């Protein structure tokens, strides 16, 4: 039996190659692609400007995949967490964070994660597999469709900060980004998409060469011995190597790297840590996101006192950095940073 291609795994260029290979003129790819990401399109029969014969041919050769939320939880602060059960019964999660009239969707790139960061529940799950481009884009399309149906507006920003390490699935992430950016796809702009990494140094340069989306780096410590304990990736790509990659990253004008730093009581939140962070980030065009640790019963770490967080921020301000303290969102539904750990 002939294997059917999932058209939602294709960029427009790849779809053009596919349609040409089955004997169709190039313009048909544009027509088909423009249908794939319209709300509630699940079948070739809905593509009404294609002939019946062409729709029959596509039905024989291809499928239109789609995922829909299997569960939705709403936090008291308005954050929404969506669980998606995939074809192989694996479960991933996405988180929608409302901020005024802006809606940021945090999406997953893998089932689980192999990085093993000790402060992150997703890391404790272990790694199952990479997501396909259609499963990555499918999260965005499904949540966007639901928002429109519920009268919530549209997604403003996308962050690859859900389950998984995006740069460990770089090919599929870049394909997904191409689809997200395409005017006939979901029509996002590069400045509205951020890709986060825990520090896979060789892939950072490759990401910069292949896309112009925003980069976020999960740093969380600049003392090598502390980062080794928090983030095993540091043993392969130490702090100095990671920061060198950030300095060399091809940043467009007016863009800055987002440095993510989780503050953990008694681990990385001292004044000395703040001064050292300010020193190490010199010559990197960046802004800093401070995230007080989200406490949970499964992990031994604690959140610092508010006064300690404020002092840490002040030290970085005094050193000339733009620093934001990000409030925890969705903690009551396990949707906050580091809490995505779906039980199968």
C-alpha cells in the first residue's frame, strides 16, 4: 500500500516538489497550501476551487493531519494549558498566556526532553521522540482555531519554550517556522517568534544561519560548577563556550538575545551571582528575564524572597542591562515554566 504524505509536514517549496512529482503544475501547490491552514479544513473535499478529479488524486496520495486539544485547563490568572494526544498516544502540552490584548503561545518541540535539567519536571520525564513539523505547527493552528471560536482574539507571539529542546530537533523546528512565517501558512512575522535553547552551541550558529527569529538562552547560572549541577548540557558546552556563541550570533539590528535566568534560593541568587552575571554578559546584546523558581513538591528547590529578587534585578540594572522579572503564570494548573510534565 502506497504511503500517503502528510501535506502539513511540507513548506510551500516542499509541497511544490511533491505536487510536481505527481504531475501537477506548480501553481497548484500555492492553491493547496493556502487551504491547509484555514480554520476547520480537515479534508481535500473542502478545497472547493480544485476539480473533483484533483481532489480525488490528492486523497489517494496524501493526508491533511490535524491535532485538537484533548484537555484544556484554565488558571485563575487566565493562563490556558492545552494537552494534545498524538497519533502514537504520546501527550504534549502548550500554554497560552494572556497579557492585556497580547496572547503568547508557548509550544513544545519534543515529547519529553533529554537535557535533564534538575529544576525542570519535563526533564525528569526523559525523552520519547521529536515532534514532526505538522505536530509543531498543529499546536498553533489548533489553539488559534479555538481562540477564534471562543472569541478570544488571535495569537500575538510564539515561544518555543514548551516541552523539549528545540535545537535538538532543529530541522523540524526550522521547517515549522517556515510554515508559520508563510503568508499562505499562519502568517507570523520573525520578530513574533522566539526559539529557546539550553545551550546546544553548534546548533545556535546553525539556527542563526537558517532563520531570523528571536533567540532565548536558558542560562540560569554563570559559575561552571553550579551550572553543571543544574544543567548537564554545561559539561559538554560550558558557560564560556555558550557565551562566546551568543557574542557571535548574527543578530539583526535592534534585536537582542533574551537571557533566561531562573532564580533558585541559595543556589544562584546571591549578590555575587548577580555581579558575575553582569560581568559575563558584557559585549552580548541582550536583555535579561529573571524567573523566580516555581516551587513544586517533586523538586527540592525553593523560590527566593522578593527582596532578594529585587536586589538581584537592581545590580543588573546598575550595570546597564534591561531586566524584567517575569511573574509566574499558570502555576495552579502546572503550566508555569519547568512544570510541563504530562503523565501518559
